[in-house]
């Protein structure tokens, strides 16, 4: 559960970035704040932006419509957690974002969005050199590079994975496969049951990155 004091610090940091004309924050503001949706980076950074705006932005990042709703939700959740759980004994990683190296951000985003059903979270640069795409809880960061990080022959021979994404049931992994098949995706490996009790398939993106999709066999 997010800590309210940490969220306050995040809001203040966003406000400072806006005041310092830190361009990456413009894309974040546009993606989360509807009134900035159709504004270019320069106009967003020149617009009036207060601490209350930054707090609203933080609230929206966590699924709330307003800062007050976020505070109320955190308080309610905190009370429920205190009743049923003890303090954790160690930190827990709740998310990971693989970074894929690509030659053309626009082409890569079109592949993920049109073929694999992802949505563009943000892109940065003119022309863009960094972007993030997401589907459900998965997030993939796309970084434009002039040359591939590894020779393609090595990647093909060793089947070096760039990202692995999982689903909870056997029905879902089949649905994913059929969805991608209908979209005309080229598979490196089609859906198959593995000896260790999983079903998976592998897609290769336009830059040769291998993407594994896996789920239970039964």
C-alpha cells in the first residue's frame, strides 16, 4: 500500500519538474490529466500547474479521481490491513518493466498496439527515442538504439528472451494465442505444452526481440 507521505513527496517532485521545464514530465502529465490531453510538451510546461494539480496526478496514477479520494482510500485500506496482517518482514517487488532495444520507436509501438493489443503509455522525444507500452499489468519500455544490442544470429541461435509475460489460466493463454493469430502475428514458436507443466508461445517483434507468453497447461 502506498505511503501518504511518500505520495506527497511525489507530488512535490512533479511540481518541481514542471517548474524546471523537465520535458519527460510533460508526457506523464498529458497521459494522466485530461485537460492537458491535446497539448504539446511546450504548452504543458508553460501552463499554470499547481501543487493541487500534481496531487491530482498522483491520485490518478493510483486509480483515484482526486487527492481527497486517494487519502480516504488509503485510510480505509490501512484500517483493513491492520486488522488482518502483520508488518512485512522484507520488501516485496510488485512490478518489473523489461526494456527492449528497438531501431524505430514508431514502428515498434505500432506493432505492440496493433498486433499485440498493447496501448501506448507514453513516448518521448522528437522524433521519439523512448516509449512505454502496456497491457493489463504488463509494462514494456522501448529504447531506440542505432545498432542491436546483440547480433541477431546469436539471439536466434540461443533463443534469448527479451521479456516474459504470464497469465493465470490455461484458457487465457489459448485466448492470447488465438488473438495474436487472428491479428496476423508471426510466431517464433507456436502454442505448446512444455514438460514442466506450462503452455507457452514466443513472438518475435520487428527488431528481433523474443517475447514469451506463458500460462498453466491445465
